[in-house]
C-alpha cells in the first residue's frame, strides 16, 4: 500500500524514534552518509534489487534526520518543489544549464 512522505516519517519515528533521539543528529548523519556511500556502490555495480534496497535505506535515514531536526519532509518538499523548479518556477525546468546542471 503506497504511503506519503509524512507517513514514512511517522513509521520511522514509531519504529526507531527512541534510538534515533539517543544517537542524535550528528550520529544519524554519519549513518545517513554511510548509506549514501552504499547507494553509490550499488549504482555503479549493484543489481536492481540491491539498488532499490539502498534507495530505501537512504530515504529512511533521511526521514530519521528530518525527525531529529523537527522537519516535516512532505511539507518541505511541497514548499520547495511543489510548483516546479525553485529557480525558474517552470515544469520542466528552463534554467540555463550553467545555473542547474
């Protein structure tokens, strides 16, 4: 069953919230970066299932960081990207390539 970013954040909070608070933002960020590194390796040479799992891990650790920082990911993404490119406001983006790679 599909769920929203807000629901993902809530699931992560309910499942790991106490541990996440003990670890703090700095420790959580280190775990997040480790998962980003694992995703990098999977993108280079992993199988599709491994890539999918690493994307899920990175998103889960990002949700953990957001929880620890008191950020509602869904609201933040909606605010910044809900109307298209934050630079030009267009869908698709019409910023010059020098502005947005």
